[in-house]
């Protein structure tokens, strides 16, 4: 089973491709093209990179990290947790 894991933000997206052993096949970050200034343009640029990863590795499962509900409240204290 191939797994694609994504850790998105508005400036870049961290990713890892792995399998059930667990073994990392590839990892890195997707950075928008240099001409993408507006947030929507950055997201659009990175979405094409995600599609390329999906086409290249044909994952059986895609995991996307999202902030835990309490993260915005705790972020100012340096105590943010994600789940």
C-alpha cells in the first residue's frame, strides 16, 4: 500500500510518500512558483504539484494534516497541537 501524506500551509506543503513497512519513498516540500504572489495563486500552483505526486505514485491512501480545534487558541502561547 502506498501512502501520500500532506502537511499544507499557505506558503508551502510538506509531503511524504511511504508504504506500510513503514519506509519513506520520497519526502520534501512543494513550493509555489516564484510568480505566485497571492494566496490563491500559491495554492493553485501547489495543487498542480500534488496532482503530479498522485499521478507518479498512485497512492492507495492520502492523509492530510489539519490543525486540532484548540490550535488557534494555543498558538500564541507556543503550545499548538495538531491532530
